[in-house]
C-alpha cells in the first residue's frame, strides 16, 4: 500500500498571474515540504495543470470566467518556479476543466494499492474540491485528505465553506 499526493494547479497564473491572489504564494513552502515527505517515503506524487488554448473565451468556462489563463505554451501555464524542480518527472494530468477524468482513471486503476490520497494546491473552492471529489469516487476505500494549510482561495468565506463541504463527504480536513 502507498499514499498518493495530488498537487493541483500550482501554476503561475493562479499565484501571481491572470488569476493570482494574495495568499496563494503562502502555501508553496508547505507543498514543497509535503512533496519531499512523500518522495522520502517512496509514495506517489502526481500533479495537474489547468490547460486552456487560444479559443478559451469561446469555451463554457471562458464564457463564465472571462479571464484567459493557463493558456498552453504561455508563461502562466507553467508550474511556479519553486515547485517545478520538485515535480519534474512526476506524472502530470493536463485538464481542460476543473476536475481531471484522467486522474480519476489513474486512481481507479490503482485503488486497491492506495491507502490515502492527499490533495493540495489551488484553488480550494474550484479545482481542489473538484479533484478531491473525483479522488473519493475513484478510490472509495482510500482516505482522502485535504490540509487546509496547503490550499487557498481568493475568497476566505468560500475557502471555509469548501472545507466544510469536504468534511461532509468524508474527506479528512486537517
């Protein structure tokens, strides 16, 4: 049995780019420490990248969130500088929307061997919650964990509400 760390969307556009917000950068050192902890224990580490294209404004998401961000090939699509070397060579899931079906398939295929799945990153009330729900569905017997210090939101009230919802669906919130 092993644990899986899922690092969600720690991309430049969510930290200090198009959708950056105060506080996003504060979770970077904790996530770096968590990656090192999982690495040293021999556990699995995967990450997601929010990935859009030049047609973003014509997509469903673009119509509802009209701020081009994480356009593939742009600087904002890249991982933040501090985490990029730590995630180099790890399995990456580029996702076109909030949650990753490919992540779900990966977790489901390995569910019997996974004891827990820890989800961290940005943004708590959008992509983190989406992928935590996906993890819970894909590996229902694995403990799904979200450390409140390793995720953040542009809206503190939505952040807290998200943590409360996660508790309600039996995600362990630290």
